[in-house]
C-alpha cells in the first residue's frame, strides 16, 4: 500500500494518543496514575451521589433486556450493539438477574436504613452487597464508560497490526503459536480479554488455528485489560505503585505464556483443525524488506478501511455498553456471593490452605489472610482485591494479591465462561488446572519483586 502522509497520520496520531492515555504512568496529586484514571476520578467526583442509582439502573436494564433476549426478538438479534450486550446463555442471564435482585436489595436497604436480619441483612450489609455497590460498581461504571469510548484509539488504527508484525518471528519459538496470534494477544492485553477470546474462537472456527494453538491463545493471552488492572489496584489503594504493578503483570504474563504451553494440559492438545487448509504461512511476504515495513503496511491498510469518527464512536459505545451491561451485573452477583461466603463461612480459608506453606515459604505477611484469596479468583477476578481491601493491612500483601488476581486470568465470570461456552476444546477441569498453574507461577515471581518494592 502507498505510504501517504494522510494514512501515516491516521496510524500514528490516534495510536500515540492511545498510548499516552492508557500506558504512560504520570504523577498527579502526589500519586502515580494514568490519564484515564484521572479522567474517571474527575467525572466520578462530579456525578457523586448519582453513581449508585446509575449502577442500579444499568444492572436492572441488563437483567430485563437479557431475559427478553432469550426469546431472540429481531430488535435485539439484528442490532449489533444490543445483541452483543444482552444475548447470553440462560446460565449467564440467571446470574444477571441475581445481580439485579442483589443490587435492589442493597440499594433499598441502604436508603431505608432498616436493620434487616438473616440473609437479606447479610446481602445488604457494607461487607457484602453494600461494599460491591458503593465501593466497586461506582468506580467501574465510570472507568468502563471512559475507557470503553477511548479504547478504539489503541484497537482501530493499526497499532495492533504493526506490533503483531514486529513479533512474528518470536511467537512460534517462545509461545508455540503462529505469528499472526500476536494481534489476538495484544488485543487482549491492551484492550479486553473477552475480545481476545472472541478473536481466537473466530480464527479457530475458520481453520486458522489448530486446537492446541487456540487453547494456548485463549487461556494464556486473553489477558486482563489495562482498564481492569487499574480498577483492581485502585481497589487495594495502591495506585502509586502502578508502574511496578503493571510491569510485574507483564513479566508474569510472559513467563506463564512460555511455561504453560509446555506442560499439561495444554501440551497434550493436538494440532487438529476444524477446517483443513486454512492455516496461513507465517513468513513475512517476500515483497517486504523487513517486519517493520510489513507492519506499517498492515497498519495503513487498517487505517484505509476505517470509516472515520462515526465508526470510532460506534466501536467506543459498543465497548462501553458491553462492559456496563455484561460485566457489572456479574460483578454484583458473584462479588456479593463470594463476600457472603468469605465473611460468613470458612470455605475460602479451607480451599486456600494448600497455598499457606508456599506463602509462608515466600515470607508473605498475613499469609493466612492472603491464602483465602488464592482460589476465589477462579470465580471472579475482582473478589480477591475486595477481600484484600477489607481484611489485609500489609501493603506488600495487598500488592501481591492484586497482581496474582490479574495474572490468574481464568475467572469464570467472564473469560472462563466465554471459553466454556465456545467451540474451543478446553474443559472446565482443564481451566481449573491452568488456573492453579498460573497462580503458583505468579506467586513465585511476584513475591521477590514485592519484597524489593516494600
């Protein structure tokens, strides 16, 4: 493609703005943060007391529309944004409805000031539903809106294609996957894990990835996005360590991506294709002098296909709407249930006991409290940080929990559920084994780093 100045500007300007907004740490008001978080905090401060009500409205709409979507009406199925936001399996619709019930009980309980008893009181109290609504969802609703609208700067103007071409020669020897998978990987890492899973499913069903390659990409590279990472670190009140935090996540992510494909269950997957003969050659086409030249050409092709501000806005709204109506009800439901269990039972303490010797060996403060968070991350990524914010005093331990909860990756409320609901050849028990492997690798790497920082 001809490298015109207009196309180069269309590639460079949005990509650089996106990198500055999402990936460059800055010091603001005495703390290290990023521009997107500053924007979210400012907007959140302006909206103030309206945020809990907005969260109730969003979760309610999600539950009602998801129930309607089960009947597959045309006004939902034929509208891309509505179909993406509200079409879900009966199990996930049920979870959204449960989230709606919880948020109304919590909201009414807080407003009425009633001293409720029994299960209703346990749901609405500040340590469970009240905490999820007032401390978590009110942060998520702003982060999702701003980040969702601005993410196309990273995703839609060729940055992923350019970086993917640069990494073509390293993906196969390091991670045992095709070079083209770099685009899927960076879409997840920088954008959203669910989008990465969807891309991988599409490539697998089209015959471009084998069963082994697709399984590796979906379970190893469907990373938690920068947006979610910010929320997790803010939840444990350690935003001043964002630079160390995200570098550690990247280091652990790379280590897991190198190790996991070489051990069971991923190493036992076969190179079978759903559609034969579609796998693309991995070498850079001969007409290009270098991977940089090839990457620039791919980026410019992406820019040339872009339809301008309208498409940018549509993609941004789709991102924000998907996270609002798809993720927030699940967080309300699973987060509340997990906190109910954590606050009123010993189940997570029991399940986390096998990690206690490792945590003590790694000299992690409050090891018993930290062990409670190790397994709960399999249900939902936010819950470990919620438990840590409430019950862990050590900054080092909160930092470790925040890192591990992100690098564990296979949480059923989103990425894991999407994998299980797809055609990808990964079973529930395999997901759990991969989750445990990632947890152990993460702990071994993050602990010495945390000891150096704190």
